[in-house]
């Protein structure tokens, strides 16, 4: 190596794709390679012996020259980075010599040549980093663009969600008008045809409202705007309520709905009850929609994940038309129903299941479907819920009393007897007509203390059982108590009459299907505890009219209705009239303040129903004025209920923050309105 | 090690390194638009193991360092170290970047190498000028990683001349750490040079 001939070394140096300049102690050029002459325009070797500062005037006094100096005197090597020294020497791209737009971006190393020579030499190595500089500039530009795009997208998203909020208000207001008017119309004298038409109109308006809610939910989830609440609630109650509301529709189609919550271990949880209800009602309404006969089974199970978390597993299966297996996977995609004709026959947006799945996922779970065409469908979803620290006590158990369950539905019978066994009762189950006959003897011997009897069984059978019972009760002191399991919409007129007459008897009780744990327990407790109880007709559903019996003192005007929309005024007034209240109307916040001010000395208002969005002065401003301005001092404590179509999350907080006492979402639910008015008038 | 440097000798060493680093500050000010002031508040000679603890870097912490090897009268490795954040901050400030950078690009990494090179060269220059030592120095390199990765070239038995450097910019103060890692023989030679130098000045002053 050391003996490599000079001509080879020269050739090699000249072929390098970096620039090399060698200078001596006086900073005079000793050598530069081909690369340097190519990019500087200096002819090869012509400048040898000349001072570098004369050849490149910008070298004088530059950082490069001081770097060379310390290399030559002290032997210190230097690195000149491109960022601090972009173009220390006038070097150009090959075809653009002398063009300052095409200067080469440089990165330079300076080092003493370490040989034992009398005169120290220094080498300057020049790297062309033009490409790298360009690349980094491009990247920087891209990063900037990316940032501004993201900013734009955020702004667009924000205005989209604002648009949604407005849409929600604008669309619900007229639907509220339509629904309200139809409610009033139904209460007037109508011919049968008119009643039919009005009913159809109501159904259509309700469907429309439902569709809009679905679309709004879907868009909110898509926009990431849907928040999951975290409140403490009772899991069993939440599910039971949902099932009971949905079951009416099922029973109208003669479909049995069975809730099995025997595997529900923990009741007190923290989560979003309204979204859980939404999931279950969506699945149930699908099941009811696509099932013609048979039953819908809901199985609920909780398992412990760790000390603070629970997994809720809910299984909803039906005996309906089912779904072809290969289509199951697409079921949860937006806007798909199994086929277009299904959509036409059964209606719906095709968004329901998409929303359900998204809600499950938002709550840390998922959903899956198992189905075959003609074999019914089975949906299973799970969620993760927080355990509530406050623990509900399990329902007390009963002494080992003998109980007979007769149910035409095997599943329902099994569920009920499983539940009863959990409570410590000795249960005999019978769901077969033939089997029942063998039991007459046992019934007559008064072997059972309670008989749970499905009211839908064959009438003849029913009569025979009742005869056996009558025989038993004649001879025995302790009569067998009977709990009839009836549907909500009562059966045929015949049976209904039979049941009504039976109910008059003291040992007869009644429980409405679907059977939910709590009411079953309550009924049993009552049955066991009151031998001589007066017969009492109970129904699971509270009737709207029972709560709103007009009282005499509702006559004088106590209520101020603040609402800008004329139709909504009519609707609300109509509903109030029906409940026996009279109300004054203010058309906006200012008007409301004026009326309140006038009336505060004689017969002041006791309640304000306040719309939120109104021209001139909105409901929030009006409320703040009532609560804070001296002019309304006497009315300052008046109860104010907000009525608004804004149902985006946060609206309720906004109302309460403005000083309102309560909140009602439009369209107004008449029974809820009655409840709230009664409550706030009493407070 | 038989005898450590006396406080007087350490003082003298700090003084001459401050002169050297002053020159580095001058060079930096020429390179960048900012005014940078460099000072050395502290110099110590201590075993590598203690020097590492002195650095106050968590073992998992990312460190950006510029290193130059040296050989001759004494040999070893010089390191200028910053926490990764401080390194980024320094480059950002010196380049006048408005937006904070999350990682050094290749070119920015190179600018940190240049800054380190200027500062380490100032230290080498001091040693060569004042202590009359003959050493040859290699090109600077960039190293990044945790403290153990940075110190790979040396063992815990080696010694460090530990120098703390304070960068004072108009808006910010950034601390860097310099370590001249030498083996025990090199260290003895180095200390001898320091003693000679101090003896030289005290004698001159005395005569």
C-alpha cells in the first residue's frame, strides 16, 4: 500500500465523488482533484501554488479559513455542517457554473494530514449534500401542509357537528308539532275512518322521529361526538324496564318474551343506562319485527373481570325468519339489511345494528350474530361496566315451600322455576298438557302452597285446574294461592272476563308477563304474607289518566308557557288543558319577563315551561334574568322547566346552569310532562 | 492514583479552560444569529464510575453526544453530552427554528456535531497551548443512546476529566457536560503537565 505509485493515487483522488483541496502552511493550494475543477470551473492544477484566498476571495476571514488555520497550527480537525455553513466555497452544479441559483450545498471536513513532514499540510474534503437539503425541505413542507390540513379538518368537523345540533333542533320542532297535534286530534270526536287515518299518521310521524334519531346518533358516533355517560344504575331494573316496554308489541303479535336474569350476579354498576337501553330495545325491536310466532329469549349474565370491572353478557334469540349465514358478517355495516326487499317489507334505516355495534364498542365490548335462514337469529353482545362500590343486597329467600309452575312455554317455565329454586323454593314444573292431568290429584290434596298458572293455557285445562283447586280449598284451611301469569294486552274477551271474575276471589293474584325478577319476588312475598288479603287488581303499567285526575284548584292559571313556535304553543296548551291546567303564553323571553313582572303581586305564576331557543331573548337569558334581577324579586324562586329540542349532550347541563330546575326533551312525552308538572307544583 | 491535583491546580485548570471556551463562544457567535455565552463553572478529576453518576442522567435517558478520540502524550476519548431534549433545544435555538423539533434530522444532527466540535476543539486547543502537550485528534462523531451506550469505549476503571459547560442564550440556559476519558497512565501524564504548568506560573510570579 505504502508503495502505491503516485499516478495511481492521483487517478484515484480525481475519480472521487467528493471534492478534495490540499493546502500548505501558507494556505496555498497544493492540490485539488477533478471534482473541484468540475464544479468550480478552475482548470485542473492551474492554480497550484496560489493562495486559496486569492482563488476564492470569500475564503478570506471565513469560518473555513479559521478551521484550516487551527488544523495547520494545532492539528485540530473541524466539521463544518451545512446548516451553519451552506455554501462556503463557490461551487456549482456541473452545467450551471457561475449561476448562484445552482450553488452546491456543502458539508466540509478539515483535517491536518498526519505525516511526518517538515511543512504541515491540511486537507479540505467537500461533500455535496444538495439532495439531502432538498429532501429535508420537502419533508418540512409536507409536515407543514399536513398540519394545516389537520387544522382544516378539525374546523370542518366542528362545523359539521354544529350543523347536526341545529338540524336536530330544526327537524324535531315540526315533528313535535305534528305528533302533538295528532295526540290532540285523537282525543276529539272522530269517525272510525278518521281515527284510522289519524292513527296511521301518528305511526308515520313516530317512525320519522325514530329515523331521525337513528341518523343523528349514527352521525354523532361517526363524528366521535357521542359521549358515554358514567352514572350509577341498577342493571336488572334497567334491563327489565326496557324489556317490559318492548314486550307489549311482542304480545300483540302473540310472541312470548322471556327474560332470564338468574345469572345476573351484580346489580349495582356504573355505566350508561340509556345507551344500554338503546342497545337492548334495538335488538328486541328487530327480533319482534322479524318474528311471526314463537318466543324471544333474553339471557343476561354478568361475570367479574377484576375487583372493579364487570362483563355484562346479553343474549337475545328469536324464532323468526333468520338471516342467511353468509350475510351475517355484513349485518353490522351501515345501510345494509339482508336484502332490499326486506327493507321494503319491514322498514327501517338499516342503521339500527350499526349503531348497536358502535355503542357496544364504545362501552368496551362488541356484538356478534349467529343465524340461519328460517332458524331464527341469536345476537350476543357484551359490555364492560364499572362496579359500583355501593352494593345492593340480594333479594331475601323464602322457606322451602312447595310451588307448582304450569306454563305453556317450556322456556318461560324453566326460567321461572330456576329463579324460584334460587330463592329456596321447592318447585315442580309442568309445561305439557298431558302432564297437567296427572297433577289434578296433587292439587286437590293441597300439596302446593302457591300455583303459578299461565293464563294462556287451554281454557278447558284451566277450568279443570280451577275445579281441582276449588275442591282442595273446600276441605283445607290453608288455601292454595294462585298467581296468574297474564299478558299485558289481556287475552281474548272470553278469557278476560273469566280472569276478571276470578280475580275477585281472595286467593287469586296476578302477574304480568314478561316475568321480571323483582315483580315476581314482590308478588310471592305478598302472596306468602297475606293469607287474608283483600283482593286487589294490580297492573304492571301505570295509566296516564290515573296520575292526572284534574283537581279543582288547577282551574286558575298557575303556569306560564314560554314558546315561540305557534304549533308547539297549541300542542302544549292542549296537553295542559287535558290535565286540567290553564296556562298563559309568552312568545319569547322578553314577553315572559313582562308577564311575570305583572303577575308577581297578585296570583303569581307557580311554574314556567321554558323553550330554550327563541328570538329576541332565549330561555337561558330569561332564566338568568328571573333568577338575578331585582325587578323579579318576588318570582325569583319560581320553578322553571326547560322544554327544548336540543338534545345534544350538554344541553341539560346548560339549562341547569342557567338556573332552570328541570328539563324535558321535545317532542314532549305527555305522561312525563304531567309527572314533572305535578312534582314541581308540589315543591 | 497517588496524588490528586491540589485546589490551586484545579483553579488554574478551570481558568485556562475558561479562556479556551471563550474562544469557542466567539466561533459559535460567528456561526449563528444568537449571542451565546459559554462558561465552565466546574472541573473535576474523578473515576469514570463517579463521573457517570455526576452526569445526573437516568440510565434509561436518551443522550445526544459528540465525541472525538485523541492519542499522543495521553490518549482517550472526549465527549460532549446533552440530554436529548437539551440537544434538540440547543440546535433549535441556534438555528432560529420557531417550531420545536421532535427529532434531529440528518442535517440538524450534523449541526450539533459542528457545535460539539467547536467546543471540544477549544478544550483540545487549551491543552495543547497551555500544557505544551502533543496529541493528535480524530474527526467528531455523533452518538445517541443511554449513558452506557455513550460510554462504551471506556471501562469503569478509567478516569474522567469532568467539565461542566453552561450555554447562556438570551432566552435560555442549557447545560452540557464534557468528559475527557483517559486511562490511568494518561491521567498521570496529564496531571504532571498541569503541575508543571502551575509550577511554571507560580515560579515566574515568585521570581
